[in-house]
C-alpha cells in the first residue's frame, strides 16, 4: 500500500513537471508578470488599515516602491516553485523588474516592458515569430478572416498559421471545410453551413445535393428524380460476411456498423439482428420466403397427414402434431381417438321407462322377483340403440365439419335439428297416449 502511494506521488510530480516544461518562454514570462501584479494587489495596503489618513498617504507613498514590499512579492507571489520558465526569467531579469517597480508602475504595463521589450520572449497581440510579424488576415481586416486563430500569436516561437474553426479551411480560413457548404461570401467575410450527414462535400444541405459521399455511403440514382444522385447508407452487415465474432450480430448503423451481443429470433439459425427479418438461415421446418425473412411452413395445409380416425392436424413452430378432434380423446391403450364419454353422456338423451317395462316389472313382482325403482335392464331397447346410432352419426358429421367445410357444417346443424325434432315427436306421442283413458280388464 505504501509503495503504491509513493509511486502515485512520483507520477503526479513527473506529470506536473512535464506540464511545466511544455510551457514556452513567453508563457513563463506571462506567468511571472501575472504573479507580480497579483502580489502588488494583495500587498497594496498591508499593515496600514484603520490609521490616520494623511499619515497613511505619506507612508504608503514610500511603501509602494519599498524594497521590503518587492522582496515579499518576488518571494511569495511571483512564481511557483515548479514553474521553471518563470523562475529562470525572474533570475535573469530581476534588475529590470526592480527598475519597473520603482519607476514605471504607473506608466507602462509590466508584460509589455518585461516580456516584449526586455526579455524579448513575447510579441504584441496578433503578431508572432522572432521578428513579431503580423498574423495572416488575407483580404479581411480580421486575423484568419475571423474564422480561426493565429497559431503562436503573441509568442516568438509560434508558426503564425491559421488554425481554422470547425467548418472552415484554407490558408486564411476563408473557405468551407469538409461537410460544409458556402451560404454567403464577399471579400472580407465567408459563411458556411453543415451538409447532410451523408455528404463529405456538397452544394446544399440535402442528401441529393452531395458532391462526394462520406465513408460508409455510396452514390446512387435518386428514385424520386432520375436526374439526381444521392448518398445512401451501405449495409455492411448484408454486403460483407463474418464482420463480427461468434456470440455477436452485426447491426447496421448510419455510415457504419457495430457488433452487438445477440440472441437470434427463434426462426433463425444465423442472423444479423434480433428480428425474424434479420435471418441469414432458417431453422428446420421454416422457409425463407423473402430475403432474410424466415417464415413457418404450415405442414397441415397439405391435408396428407394425421389421417387417423377423428384426428386433426395442429401446426406448431417448425413442425406439427396430430391431436384428437373436438369432443374426442386419445385412448391410452389403443392410441386411437375415441368419443369422450364425459361429453357424450350429456349429449345422448336419457331413456324414459316404457309402460311395457312397467308391466314386465309388475309381472316379475307377481312371480316373487324384487324390482328396485326404475332400474334399467341389462340389454338396450330398440329405441336406445336408435338414439345411440343417431348420436354417433352426428359426431362423425361434426368431426368433418370441424375442418371448416361449409357443406359439412350445414349438414351438421341440420342433423342436430332433425334429431331434436325426432326426440320431441317421441315425447309428444308418449304424452298423447298417456292422456287416452284405458279400458278396465275384467278379472
């Protein structure tokens, strides 16, 4: 832990030293003049507050140029210990600083006297180089056409070249740079605006006004106007293979692409995006209907599968399954679809006890046999068999109608209505017979 702290401290020291060494001589002199002026301000009325005004003015006149004050300023405020450039100039020009301090404080700025005239490491504003030449202006009255800065202005070590603002270029920053076009120009002023983001150079701010395209775009004929060309995005993910490593997919962006962590859509095996429209290849059971679009195959549409009795085909993703039709269930032993007894027990009408059966029960009672209530006999009556056959036929027609055929559907409803009428007529006959008085038999 201690070693780490020492190492970090050394790195900070070296960083500060490197930063100070990158300063030019003019920067060092500028720091020195600022430090001295700051010291003068902070020591202006030191130890002279709250006394007699006349006495203060008399004493302050002497203190303003006193040796004691100058020593304090140079020792405390002039330069930081790490500022090598500043301390070097202070050591070399201490006498010149003292002369200015005693004689020129109110007559000449310290920077002009010390840095420009005596140390000769700086230049006046808007000049540069060893001879303090004027910064370039071109045909304008402003440095770099007012659209840039003069490199090294005020410094004898500067190059004097124009460093243009964003959107401007040229020796004097009087031209438009990349991705900008000219909106106004005269001899002393130029105004530029931003091109469309697909244009590298242009004549306007629309994608159809590009002269050259940015990287990641190409020039194509404009669909809306055959006489125009426009810059369109290149889909690198489609046009180039294996751009991204395994475990990522290629996502197309404006003018470029990126590799994103992915999980392909369930329809896809390989993809360049998370949607079913971003597939390079489809999983088994699916087909590529359009470029990069995987779609499920409906195996049931052929009608040649699931041919077992009462079976229907159910389409699933990439496959299908055979299931029993409505109101049927698969027998666990035979594996065949059989009528569901829980359903058909509610559909078949219960058999009404006939008078013949009542008479039979009475005869059995006379013979000494016990008959409990209306218990149904072991064998089915003819009416029961007829009803069961009708119910099975209706179920078969209903299974056929489940496929959506209109004829079978109409036949199914007609059979239901017919069965209901038939059952109601039997009940009507039984009711009518019960109302006819029966003759008494002689004993």
